[in-house]
């Protein structure tokens, strides 16, 4: 078993605060934001702060915002306003807004939301501790290591591992490079050490996340790319499930497929966004793929990796999208038969190339196309899942609700791909991996299954308490800073 080393003695200067300040977090947007929030909370905890999930008693409320599309911005604004109201109705003394939306619109937000005490964009998070210290909210204690993460969710055996920051693709509709900067990979030993920490904290499934996983390591030129990272995670950790989320089809190489096919702990699952299937729309979007290359890559990965599940993402209503363009997208989805599809309507984002294009598809048409696409995909998913009926599926138990065990097969990512109801598994601990026989499909996206055997029990082990780790060859921009 891979081992994890901890620093067992903390410097004497790290004295506990006589009255820990209570900090609440609201994390919005993608799983990469979840990773960031865990790091920010750990830094605050190293200065004597104490997490609370009850915003009514939080003295500091931190909102980690998302600025990807208009709906995400509205959700972030609503959360900030809600936190500001806690200054009147709760114990809140300071509201801190951070993250992607703040990075893009800090000046406007500061003018419109005077109830917010501190705005910090994604590139300014090194100022979080000094700013709160200057306001007297936290103690003056040194941070031992910025990589420690504190989990605050409900399912501790499912965690996320961010392997890089930023993006170089320059898609016309996307503001992520403006918010997160150019792509930069984290050093291999940093990523492995972070994974080992997650394992020590009880992780049974680790989801690798980035703007494009396939670009991992290319900027570092040290010979370690995504296949080498996957092999290192298999070699240096005992995490049973490793899942890849979000990588472009253009970056799927024969070497990557060989590693996926060879290593059973790397799940047969890809989150591979295509955004559209009309070549004219893909060209205007400045996407690196075209319909033919997407089709060829899907065919190749399905040939090499048996029973692979592919999730993709689509945008409808992009500037210039005609009825014929949308018809091509629908036809392609019906032809390719992706297991799952997420979709959203286009909204122009300031500073992007697409923002200079005429937003010429009416909102009513965008919504109608979105509804048609999702109805088609609902049927496709149900048809794809029928091939699993009567088969045995490797499944992880996530929770027991009202006496019924709920989990996910290897083909279902957490929170987005439905669940599996497992009859006969209600006495097992969350995180247990089982084989279950799939007997039915419910609501087109969920499985009904019966426990066949326990494969890997998640017995309560003596896990070292999460402590600060010594720094190992940190790099500029490590972990998103």
C-alpha cells in the first residue's frame, strides 16, 4: 500500500485561537471551484478559523463565484446578496466574494454591492489571509502548507483532484482564459501528494479535473503528460476509482487509450465536450475538432476501451446557428449515441470573440432547441442503458436513504449521471464497492440493481488526522495561485 508521510509536530508558534472565528462557504460553479474552496478553508483553519455549514452563525461568509455563463453569474449574485443579508439576520461580520466572476467584474461588483467587505479575483487569493488578518478576523499565524484541503461536503469518499489551471484553447464563447489565465500544469509530485492526502482523508473515488485534462504536462516539457500522471496515480496511491472529467477529443492519444484499457482502476468513462456538430458552427466557435474527427475519435475509444461511457456537452443558439446547423447537431447525437449529454443556451460573455458577433438567435428559439435536444438525449440515454440490463456492474455505494442503498456504476459520475438503487446493500458502509446485477432502468437515467457480492469493503480504518504537509518542489501558480 502506498504510504503518506505527515508532519507530526507543529511549530510552537501555531497556537490555537482562544475563540475561533466561524467561517461559512458558498461554492458555486464547477468542481475546480470545489477544490479551490477546500484549499481556502484549509488556509483559514491554519489561522485558527473554524468551518460551519450554518450560515446563520458564520462570522465570515466566503462566496466562491462562477462567471461562465449568465445563469451562473445570476446564481453568484443571488448568493452574495443572501450573504449580505446575514449581516442583519445572522452573526455575519464580513462577506468575502472571490473567484471567477470577481476576477472579471470586480470594479462593477464593488460599486453595486457595498455590503461586501472584500472582493478577490482568482489571481488574488494570496491576499485572503493578509486582508482578513488586517481586519482582525484571524490570527497572525504562518501557513505551514497551502496544499492542505478540508472537506466540508456530505460524501467524503468522492473527491476532486485539480491537475492544472487555466486554458490555452481560446474558444470564441468562453471567458475562462480571461478569468483563469493561460494553461499551466501542476508538478507531478504535487498532484500525487495531493491525491495521497485525499486517500488519507478517506477518498475512494477521485475525479481528475482541469479545463482540458489532455493538455496536462505539455507546458512543463518534463516528459510527464496525462498517461504518465494516470500511471503514477495507480502506482503511488490505492484509490480504487480514478475518473477523468473534461478532456478534448483532440487530445485523446493512442498512449492514453492504452493506459485506460490496461488499468482497471481508471474507470471506463470520459467527459468529452464537443459543443456542436455542425462544422460551420464549430469553426465560428474556434473549436479544435470537426464533426468527422469527433466521430472518428469516439469510434476509436469505444473500440479500445470496452463498455466506455462518454458524456459530452453542447451549446445551442450560438451566433449564426441555423435550423440546418441544429438539425446536424440532433442527427449527430442520434447517430453517435453518447451515454449522457449536458446542454445550455448560448449567452454572450464580455471580452470574448463571440461577444462581438450578433446574438441573432432569439431566446425563445434557443430554449425550444434546448428542450428538443434534451428530450432526444433522454431517449438515447434510455436506449444506451438498456444494453446493461441483466449484466453485472461494478458499483460504489454512496449513501443509504430511508433504508435504501444508493450508489453509482462505473458509468455514472457523481451528481450528473443519475444513481443506482442497490437492493440488499443497505447494511454496507458508504464507499463500499460491489458487483450488482442491473435489473431495471428508472426515469431513463437511473438503474435498479440487486447486490451480488462485495468487492472492496470500506471498513473504518485508522486514518491519520489531516495535518499540514511539508512543501515539495512547489511551483509558481501551484494549486491555482
